[in-house]
C-alpha cells in the first residue's frame, strides 16, 4: 500500500484529504492534524458466513471488584473481554480509582496488569502505599511502548489489563508521534483485538480537558464497549462516575465517591449529598428528588431572577438543560404572563450535579417564579413534574421511590403531577396533586 497524507479532526475523527480550518462534522476550529496512512499493513481477518441458527451467543461473565459504587456503574461487574474507557480531566482521580479496582480484583486471586505510561513504578508504588494496597497478583509495568506491553501480556496473561493512559502509549511501528490521532486509534484497536481474542477486560484511561483536547478520547468512544466519565469539581472532593455508553448495562447509574487523603471512599447513601448547603426556605430555592438510575438524590434547584438594566437579558444555566429552562420561561411568559423578558435569569443545580430529567421542570419553574416574586416556596416541600408546552404538568417515572427518599430525609409535603397520584403507595408526606402549572404556583407560592 502506498503512503498517503490525510488530515484528521482530533475532536471527532473526521477525515479529509486537505487541511481544513474548521471541521465540517463537529464544527471545531483548528482541530485538523496531519496523519500518514498506509505504511502499516493490516491482515484482514477472513470471515465465513454462518447460519444464524448456528451462531452461539457467548456467555457474559462479570467480575465484581467489590467496590459497589464502581460495579453498579459498569453494569453489575466488569464483563470479561470488554474494552472500557475511563475519561476525565487530569487530577480527577482516574489512576487512583483504577489501581484500587485492580487491587481489589487481584485480591480475589486474579492476575491484574497495571501499565503506567505516565508514572514510574516507584511513583505507582507510593500511590499504592497511600491507598494501603498490597497484593501478590497485581503487577505494575512502567512503559509507554506497545512492544513492551505485548511482551508482559504474553508473560503474565492478565485477566484484567489497565492502560494508564492511552494518550501516553506509543507504537514505534506506526509512523506518527505519540499522542496523535493515528497512534491513539491504532493502539486502541490493538487493545480491542487483544481483549476480544483473549477474553480479557481492558481499561483505557483517557484524559480530557475542559475544551476537549486534540486527539481526545472522543474519537475512541465509537470503538470501545463502555465509556465511563469520572467527574468532580476542583474545589470539592466529591467524585461522580457515570456511564455514557455501555454495551452491557444501563447508562443511567452513577457511582458516588469522595476523594480523601487515603483514597476514594464510596458514598452509598448519597440521597442528601446535594442538599449539604441547603438553607431552608429562601426565595428562589426548591428541592427536586432526582432519579439517577436506581438512585434517588435530593437536589437543590436555585434560581436568581434580577432586572436587566441594559442590553439583552442574560440567561445562565448550570447543571440543567439550557433549552428546557428556556422552554419553561417561555411557558411562564406566554401562559401565565410572568415577565422574564426584562430580567436576567440564573438557574443552578446545587452541588455540581448534572440533571437531565424533564421531571425537574416543575422545581425549576417554581424556583424562577419564587425568585421573581421574592416569596419563598411552601415550607418543607419537594416538587416533581414535567411541563408541557401548554402548561400542563405531565407524569414522571418512579414517583414512589422519589417520595420515599424525600420522606426519609425529613420533607413534609410533595407537589406532584395529578396523573401520578393514583400510583402512590403509603406515604406520610402531604401530597398536592396538580394538573396545571398555574395550580402548582398557587400551591407552592401562596400570595
Ligand atoms: P490521580 O488518581 O492521580 O488523578 P488522575 O489519574 O485522574 O490524573 O489523583 C489526582 C489527585 O488526587 C492528586 O492531586 C492527589 C489526590 N489524591 C488524594 O487526594 N488522595 C489519594 O489517596 C490519592 C492517591 C490522590
Ligand atoms: Mg493518572
């Protein structure tokens, strides 16, 4: 095959024969990097057609680490032969998480190989000591080179392979520098083939930066089986693990951890975690029982509505969907004649959590109106409900789970969609079923 130069978008992997200033696929500027193609010869595997009745579905075997916040997110255990990407910003704790998971699994007598391309073996050992990790079956290899990794894999034959990080790994047979799209993609393909051929679970660590780095893990998301994001705010020790893609499980589950001096601690009872700074009953503040997979988390929704003195009214939304907040404001304007057009509106989900459920519409709308009127919402109440374009309150999923958690955390009243009210099982909460947004405002913000 002849060598040829192509240009690849480092953000989304779009390929072009010419250099482009802006990617026509993802819209990113200055993301194209030069790649040389064709030198490496690939053996195409010959494939035979098989009768559908003769295809055997392999049994899915899952390995549990015992860290239940982790196991739940990967889909109740790590699937053998799967390729898992863990992406996150530098310093969030990816290495800490994976060495902990690797250690736990190795203590079950399974061989684990942890390849560190960024730290020396002694640096990894120092981290392990800080985490009080010791195991005879956990191997550390400090290298960036594919040939060295191949050699160790053959020698040790691990059941779990951890590559920290994929951006640091380099194959000298591929004629581009480390960290380029081609290197990352080809090396990921190598680990993919290895995991399938040997039924080994392989973890790849991928760094992402706030603005989405060149040759970032985005292009890998299509290749791997599972994509996990490890997130946290710099000033907080709270860490959230979430699945963005999972061929073997749900993408609804989250795992909650706290980064302590001596490692990551699980937070199994996270129900009230996002209420930590909750000061009861101030204008612009409502409580929403959010559902994240099987877990209910009570989250404070904060709104600040202030007059605009010049220019276009400002809208700022953190932790919620911007478009849904705009929609809610439009419904409040059009149907109920509230005047947000002359006001700046800021809406946050407290504690740095991200909410993407329409069920948060009602608490968002009440928080906005509460701030606009400067009236606190009904004391001790939670709010749940999706709002339609007509201003009707639509039903939500898992109403009983949400109510139960609110009850457990000491709330007294719940304003919920009328349609959901027949489903309610025993509760000590005082229930206010509402059909229209107008009713909800009358109940939660009495004049
Ligand atoms: P690290 O796992 O190295 O992050 P990543 O691999 O995602 O870049 O951890 C980063 C930070 O966590 C580092 O600043 C030190 C801190 N840390 C703790 O607070 N406690 C610990 O037990 C460890 C190992 C690290
Ligand atoms: Mg690291």
